[in-house]
C-alpha cells in the first residue's frame, strides 16, 4: 500500500514536471518573440548609424513601455515556472529515495 502510494505520487510528479517543462518552452518562445518585436520597434524608430538620435522620444513612448513590460512579465513568469519545476524535481528525488528505502525494508 505504501509502495503503491509512492509510485502514484512519483507518477503524478513526473506528469507535473513534464507540464512545467512544456510551459517553459512556450514561455521561452514567447520571450524570444517579444524581444524581436521590441528590437524591431526600436530599430524602426532609430536613424541608421545614429543610434543615439532616435526619430522619436522614447521617454514618452507607450508602445515601447508596453513592449518592455511584456518582456519583463514573461521573464518573471519564466522564473516562477522554473522555480516550480525545481521544487517538483526536488520532491521527485525525495519520493525516489523513499521508494528505495522502503524496498530495502521489505
């Protein structure tokens, strides 16, 4: 009964781990896309060979602020999911150790 519970717990944790890894891949892709949008926006509003003289005042640019916020939010989300993944991996390791110890006791 204990071994069944531990094996079920391990299976559930591995499923959660796979979901989190999938989320990380999706977020990483979204971050890349958002960074490209940001780079495109900045380069399309900057004079060639004169990067310090933008065509528009970026200090008051809502579009730029929105793009920056999007990249920041996605990066924060990535860190949160990555932290959750590390917690799940740690719990997987603990459950695997428990299973091994239980088998030794049998």
